[in-house]
C-alpha cells in the first residue's frame, strides 16, 4: 500500500512539474499585475487625449527590423502650441519591457514629425507619441508591425494597413491568393457589436474554403477564446459575421485579428481599439 501511495504521489508531482514547464514555454507574454488599476489609468489617459484636442496619426505602421524612422502628424485644436521639445516617441513590445526606449521627435519642414527608433525584433509592437503639456504628458499609442524572416507555413501578416481607416488586404502564403478584412463601424470599439467582412480572392478556381473565421487575440494578455465564424454573403468570395471585442481590464488597446481560411492558410492583422 505504501508503495502504491508513493507511486501516485510521484505521478502527481510529475504532472505538476510538466504543467509548469509547458506553461512556461508556451506563455507568450506577461500579464498585468493590477488590471483594475491599469484600467482606471487607461480611462484617465483616454479622457486626457480627448480633452487635449490633439490627434496623432502615424504615416506608416510596418517597419523592418533595426534602426528606422517613424513619421507622424499632430493635428487638431492646440496643435500649433506644441513646441519642438515637447514631443518624444516610445517603442515597446506589448508583452515585454526589454526593448522599451524613448527618443526625441523633430518637426519636419512639411509640418510632420519624425523620430529615429530602434526595432530589433520582428513582431507586434506599440509606438506611442508622447506630447508634453503644462499638466503633464499625454500618450497617443498606436499598433505597429515589425516584419522579418520566418513564420509558420500558411501564415502571413498584413503590411502597414490600418483597419480603423478602412479595409486591409494581405496575401495568403504560397501564392494561394489574397484576402481583405474590414471591421465596421469605425473607429473600432470594444464592448459593442462589430461586423467582420472578409473578401477572398483565390489564385485558382474553384475557391471553396472549409469555413472562414476571425480569431481575436491580445498579444501578451490572455482574453479567452473569441472566434467569430463568417458565413457566405451576396457577392462571390464575400463572408460576413458579427462579434464583440471585449475590453481589456489592463487598459491595453492592441489587438490581433487572425483570419483563418482552411486549407488556404491564415493572415493576421494588428489593430487598435477605442481610439479617441
């Protein structure tokens, strides 16, 4: 009997150790320690952005790894009072602070702004334009993508398109064709029903995917399973469905929509929610 108990205990201990090892290797980012406090801070930041009257727009959201130049515009009421020393840019990965850096931005002759940034690793990043005001700094975060070699077979990513401004198109791997994703209404909001539309253009006919769906995930934060199934709609190659993007209690706004079209492959699009 003692031997049996010992064997059961060892098996239980082995299962626990195995679960810890698997979890450590598969976890793709850090979870915010105090999500409620982060949510309150996000509310305050969003209110300050709206009250400032400023609007920041990146002039490109896809970059190659290494040192590069990020360009953007600052417009809206009060933009004329933004001085040359009032603007900096911060880059960081959503799931880690390892590569977080801030650099000053310079006003360009055409009125736009630019900053030299270092993006050493391919993947999803956050770029925030920081504007210094008399009552403190205001952050304007945006989702960007750093492209690089690699990636699994059948997977791709969109290049520099902003779903908050309109539909985005990306190629499927292996020359299988392309697809266009649109999320409406815009700007994209959390906690409200959104319509997801995918138009598929296949390189070869007939084009008969085994189901089309959109998987919604947040880099560095597990938000539960959220997959929106799409059904064929009027017009060849068009698929539509409705779903809701939940609000992250940490205040994060960077999401990823992965359109899955088996057996043709899948494509991922980065986008932001709840823009002012």
